[in-house]
């Protein structure tokens, strides 16, 4: 039987904090990281990595011991409006 992974979820307060961070810093991030995925340590508010390729960003974070499920928030920074269906 395969191991079951526990799905980490941010608390409502953490989710609100993350959303506020993106809203507050989006224009600043757009100037520095346009058309890239940006990983932010939402506890410190610091950008820890960026890459235009999401898979490469995930590999870099993994190699640095950063768990993308619990340690960072990731957002695609773009001046263009787009919808992403997952």
C-alpha cells in the first residue's frame, strides 16, 4: 500500500497574510521579476527564488531544502491578465 502524504494547508490567517503580501508588493515584484514565477518566504516576506519555468523553480527550491508546500508561496508575476485552470 502506498504511503499517504499529509496535505499541508495554511490557516485562514496565513492565507490572508499571503494574499495581502501579493497585493502590497505586486507592482514592486513586477519591476524585478516580470514574467517569472516567484517564491516568497511568506513569514519573512523575502523572495527566495525566481524562474520563468515553474518546474525549474520547484527543483531549485527542493535542492535548497525548501518545501514548496509549507515554506514558500509561489506566484506568477505578469503585467498581462490571465486565467490558469488546474
